């Protein structure tokens, strides 16, 4: 089962239909075609750099005695891109002020979309509801006689 990172564009609501679902897991396409996969994901500079590096590995494999080393470096590079590529895409979107809304474990993207949008709708409905009573909190930042939600009190720690 894969985890899906759900990111929304800057200033968009949680239930925006432009939300991007990024599968956090191994990518076979990125393993077999790492440079093309990065270019397709709009990581131009990294994709072109990787293509040049792959060409260098191909040329290095022609040198006597370097075939095994070039093959191992190529496989390591492909494995790195296939494992970390989706997170690189998520970091790139975060740098462009996209918001990470949720991480949803699901079998496929359709299930992830169904889970996320049903939760996003419920959360939006819940936030629009009016509270039944006002919160009268003391200066310590917590209610006078609040029940704890866990076994231990946090006393302000994170």
C-alpha cells in the first residue's frame, strides 16, 4: 500500500480540485528512465544533469576494466531517483508555496482521492459549525478543569 502526499496550490482551499496527489513510493518509470522522468516532472536542471551523467557512465563503461563500476553507479543512480524522486517533486512544489494538506495511505490514486475529498469536505463542514460554548481559558493557555487526551500531560512541550 502506498502513501499519497496531497498538495494544494498557493491560496487554494483544502478541497480544491487542482490538488496534486504524489505517490510516495518506488517508481518503476523513474528507475528505468531517470533523466526522462525528472524532465517530465519539470525538474529541468536536475534531469539534464542526470542525462549528462548517464552519458558519462556509458562512455566510462567502454574503458577496459570499468564496465562493472559504471554499471553499479548507473544502477545506484537509478535506484536513488526511483526512491527519492517523488519526494523531490513534493519539495519542489513546497518551494513554490504549495501546501501539504494530508498524507493518505491507499491502494491506488482513486482510493486516495476518495478518502481525501471525503475528509476535506467533512473538515470544511466541521470548521464552519458554531461552537456550543465559549472557551474561557486561564493565562496558562489551557482550561481550568480540562480533561487530558492522553496518558500524560504535555505541560506545554511539543
